[in-house]
C-alpha cells in the first residue's frame, strides 16, 4: 500500500482496497453467522453447551469463594 501511495494512488482507490481486504478477512465469519441464523436449532445447541460450560466454571469459583469467606452450603447447616 505504501508503494501504491508513493505511485499516486487516490484515497478512493485506497478505501476500496481496504474494503476488499476487510471483506476477505471477515468472509468466513459472515458465512458462519449466516449459517447459524439459518439453523436456529444448531445455534441453540451451541448456546446451551456454552451455558453449561459457564455454569461448571462459575460453580467452582463460587464454591471456592464461599469456602474462603466461611459460607457453608445450607444443606449442611444444623438447625436447632
């Protein structure tokens, strides 16, 4: 691009080259997005798997925090 500017490329041509570069780079992501939008069941499955993974991680972190500050699970408390 530097050489093209030195040779006298115009801003319009530079913007078009930039657009083409960006468009080429994001094309696979756009295709994946369009595929998922056309297949909501597949998208829902992916989201549910992500939610389960997040729950597993957050449970571990929450349990660790509870132990650190001394909060015991309610099921283990002895009621007098």
